[in-house]
């Protein structure tokens, strides 16, 4: 169980640092697989983990998600600015 949680955290960290679309797609597939097995194990075990350890990992998970969200918002802003630039220039 803890190995799956560690794997999930590592994949999120890799995703937050990567800019390669193929790598991000691969990471997304792995995240989906790990999240399903993690959810199934959580349902079975009903949290037999060390609470402090588990809470620290959840905090790491929250931080990784915040970083990904920030990167996503930055990419959206950049794309919107570029789209507006193209629309205003009307290349011929």
C-alpha cells in the first residue's frame, strides 16, 4: 500500500517537472493504473497505515497537485495570450 502511494507521489512529481507531451501522456496512463490499485487497496485495508506517515504523504500529494494546477493555469494563460496575438494580427 505504501509503495503504491509512493509511486503515485513520484509520478505526480515527474509530471510537474516534465514538459514532454509523450512523457506526460505516459505518466498519465501510469497514474490512472496506480490510482485504481491504490483505491482498491485503501478500500480493503481501511487505513492500517502509520497516521503520521500517511498524513505526511497526503501533504506531499497536496503539494504536488498544487504545483500541477499552477503549471496548468500558467500554460492556459500563455496559450490564451498567444491565441489573442494571432487573432489580432490576422496573418495573410
